[in-house]
């Protein structure tokens, strides 16, 4: 099985949406943990090795068509 990370798609449904933002936000706040490293890597939208508010902002811009 080959796992592919789509940057921004932290829930693995193949789309970047508000559901991904919510999941990433919960992970940043420590309310949940990602099921696998692939989802954690996907949540790192800015690809700087950390999942943080910068990733949320960049993903929001993508969803709104601003990036």
C-alpha cells in the first residue's frame, strides 16, 4: 500500500476543505492526534516540519482561492 500526502488534506478524503482545517486545529490544540504520519505530514501545509497556525492560514487561503 502506498500512502500519498496531499498537503492540506489532513483527513485523507482527497479534498482540501474546512473539515481539514478543523482537524488540524484540533491537533494543534492537542485535542486529537493524527492517525498516521501521512496525515500529520499532509497537515504541514507550509512544509516547514511543524504543524501550526501558519499551516491553518495557508490552507484557508487555498480554500478561499487566495493562494
